[in-house]
């Protein structure tokens, strides 16, 4: 149903006191008010906005009612209204041309928080809410000051499309997040590492070709054929190369403190983050300790009443060998006990004792797993302290501090006395930090450490070791990135499908709204300039970039200008 305003009356609102506030709008007439600035024109717009707003809010005023607990923005009655016995109110008469029905409504202007819309207007506002009344200062700021993105947001607010605007913003945020997590950039960097450490012999992600390169380079040093078919074989190859390097250095009698320190750190760096390394040992020990703890708690909950083991053992002996009329423990007749009979009492005690036996066994396993966790953790701390010592000898102070802090945090965590389940979150975090240090950061740092005075053959092996080690790290990371990339593409495709549907629907909705607005603009222009040729006015929304472009053909057909420029240069 469509309704048309045929009568409007404003009394006692802002500057509308003694001035005429009655308007006859029958027959499709409109209101035009001409006056200098500060002569009260906006009071009429405030009154109409107040009349049709759900909660009596008038955003333009920027003031709250005197007794408003919500701090909302409300229309303000004229200060002299009460003195002149004028009730501040806005009334309206609506006509429905389809049903030929006429309806009237009056809304008193209130400043308090209880300011419900008249019931007769409720259904109309629900179907066609009056979101915003635009004023000259709104339009000037919209056209002159705002960029296309701001125009789009403002128009969404005017037309009640704020939720759509939020959805489109969420799409943009998600798209940006996906862009930041795209693994392609790092994949490219790791492929560059392969090219660098194979001296450009392999320039793409080809694990087989990279492994063959490692085998050829190792053969030159070891002077024997070596088979490298997997990344595990690379680890064994590196160990063989280190042993050969150490043999040469020892034979030459030039073992230096720095060399020993680097060699010790290398061994720990290679072992610690490996599949069967100390970090994995600690993580496995933690998991077993948590499971054992949970098992004890589970059995304890079942056997919570089985606490008098010695008494129950004695009672069990009596009940199995003698027939009694009463409980041998509390001397209560059987029929008055919870179990009701000697037979049931014996079954209950037997079950309780079995639970206690299971609890004892579970507690023993719990202690064993906790001891294993403690031992594994202490072994890890020992390795960290060894790396700290070696790093100081190589003047790697930043690494030494980092490792020292990790060792101290792990030690303090273990000394808290917390159960495995209580400390597991922090424990896993520290293990992850160790893994990042030894798998990612430390290999790169060690690659930059050059030991002076090494025999030439040992120095050449050292360089080969560094290249193969860095190559192995690149291949491991690329394997991880490939898996991430596959999952990323799935998420990206799903998101794109959803985003396309939302953007297409949003574009259709906004285009429809803008099309209607454009027709209204042309109609208004024709009324204001009845004898002029109507220029081509373009209002172009872009929902994907959330921009609104305003353009107009000016002077000659096809010559298009930003509306902002027209207003600035020709106002």
C-alpha cells in the first residue's frame, strides 16, 4: 500500500511558534521554504523527521533530552511553547489512493526516553521507514567533501543499507586476510633458496632433482656413490659429511674452540626438531602424562567411596566365611542398610576393592609417565644450555639470550608443581618456540658463521654441508607450503563463490535503488529548471570497491565532469 501526505501541521517545535506551520499538500503538492540562514528552515525538516522516526530521534540536532537515560538525540520543543499554551506536536493526514482511505495521526514532541511512535504510523514506518531527511549542509558535504568510498557509505546510511555495507566490508576484510595468508610469496622465496644453494642447477620446486644434486655433491667429497631418495637420506648424508670434515680437521691438528662450538650446535640443531628428536620426545611424554592423569581421575571418580581399603579387606574376609545378621562394620541389621543383604554387601565391597586396585595401578602409571616427562624435559634443558654455551663462544649473543630464556622458562614451568594437564598449554607453546628457533632461525644464523683457519678440504666440505642443509630446510618447508597451498585454494574458491553471489545481489539491489534515485534527481531538476535541457546525470555505484561516482554531462554531450568539480568551479 502507498500513502501520500495530504496535510502537515507543525506547532511549538524549535522556531515554529507563531509562524504558520500548516501545509495543504493535497493534489501532490510539495513544500518549498525560502529564507536566509539561521531563520529556522531546518525546524520544519526536524519536525518531519521526528514524526516518522521510530524512537523520536533527530540526528541533525545532536542533543539529548533533558531526562533521557539513553543519551539519545531527540527533537526539542520551543522554549516558549508551554508559556503560550501551545502543545508541541506534529500532525499529519495520509491518503491511500488505492483504497481511498484517509488516516490522521498526531505525535506530541517529547524529550524523554519514553517516546513511542503513534500506533497508526507503526505499520507504515515498518514497511517504508523514514531513515533520513537530507538537508542542504548534508548534500554539500556529500558532494564536495567526500571521496567515492565515503559517498557510498553515506548513501548506504541514508537509504538504510548499513547492514549491506557491513557485509561488503567483511568481504573486503576477509579478502585482505586471505591475501596476507597466501603461501605463494613464501613458495617463491623457498624456490629461490633452491636455486641459490644448488648454484642455479635446480631452479624450480623439483624435490627429485634437488636430491640428485645433493647426491652428486656428496659423492665429490665422500668419494663414493651415495643414494639420496628422501629427506631422511639427506640427514644421513649430512652426518657422513660432518664426520669426514671432522676427520680432516683432527688429522690436520687444527681443532679450534670455535669449530667445536659450531659443531656441537650443528648436531643439536639437526637433532632437536627432527621427527624423532628431543622436542618430539618431550611432546610425546607430555601427551602420555596427560592421558595417565585423566585415567587416574576417571577411576578415582568411580571408586570415590572405596577409601577404607583395610577395613573392607577385613569385612570381605568375614562376609566370605561367616553368615551374619548385621553389618560387621557398623553393626546395623542388613535390612536397614543401603545394600539390604550380606550378599549385596559382599559384591559391593569386592567391586570397590577392584576399583582401588585399578586406581593404584593407574597412579603408578601416572607417576611413571610424569617421571618420563621430567627426564625428557631436563634432557631438553641440558641441550639448550649446551647451545647457549656454544653460541657465546661464537659471539652469537642474541641466540645465547634466546636459548637461555627458553631454558629458564621451561625449568620454571616444570618447577611449578602443576599437573601435566595444567601446564600442557604453556609447555606446548615453549616447545613450539624451540622448534621455530632450531628449525628456522638457527640454521640461517649458523650458515653465516665462518670458522677461520680450517684446512682447505675441510672448508670445502663445510660449504657443501651448509648448502645441503639449507636446501633440506627449503624442501621441508616447501612440502608444508604445498599442503597449505592446496587447502588455501579450496578456501579461496569457496570464498570467491560466496563473495560473488553476495556482490552480485548487492549490486543488483544498489543499482535498483540508485536507478530510482536518478529518476527522482532528473524529475527534480526538470521542476527547478522547466525550460532547460536536462543534462545526463550519472550516479554510478561500484559494490565491489564500495564507491559511488557522481558525474554529469556538462556543456557538450559526452564531456563528463566530477560533480564535485562542477560545484566548486560554478557554484
